[in-house]
C-alpha cells in the first residue's frame, strides 16, 4: 500500500495512475473529499479515466438531510456540501451510467457502475458544467428528492446486488 500526500487533482496530474497500481485499472474508488460539486466531479472524471468498465465508484455525502446541510458554505455542524449535484450532472450528461444512492446514514453512499474510461463527455464540458451546476439551488430536488438522487434501500442485500 502507498500513501501520497497531495490533493487528488495534483495526484492525477502528476502521477501515472496505471503505473502506481501495477498496470491495473482502478477497480474500486471511494470519493469523499471537500464536499464541493466541482471537486467531486473532477475526482469522478479522473477515477473513471483510470478505471475499467467493470469498476465501481462510490460517492459519499450525496444525499443531504435538508437545505441547510446541502449548502456549499458550511453553516451547520453536519454538512454534505453540494456533492449531491454530481448525481444530477451525471444523470443528465452520462445517462449510460448506472447510478444508485444507498439510503444509509447519515448522508448516503452513491454507487456508480457501467463506467466508460474512454468517455470525455464531462471533461470536454467542465467549465460549462461548473456554470450550470454550482449555483443550482437545493429547490431543484423538488418534492421527490429520493427519485432525483436515485435513492434505493440502504440494506446489505441492496448493496451486495449493486456491487455484484
């Protein structure tokens, strides 16, 4: 095992990821960082580029409790930031992905499968995606937040089935 003291942006910019993993693609990645849309999106893009179609990406904090905990600026003791916006972005621009958010406390874990390491759809629109999603209000989730964020039961049977 290796530990790298760097931001994820610097790690992916300066390291040969395939070489770091002994010539193998990333099989499983857990993204849980600054809780800001743009950082989570860039991490997703960088991991997917170095993954395989059968790999899995897990996103943490994508099911906020309420508007106060879903803000970009932390105003509460518990906060998810606006990482949840990545799900809306992926659903719109990468409908080929299989996205499910497990309803596990306190703020869900999103399981993403069906990756395409050759896709540059998100990367090619990155600045436009920032413009579209960063200022998106919590209200866009509407009355059906579970459907908007692809919520599924947070039990072990569901998790196992999604990871199979």
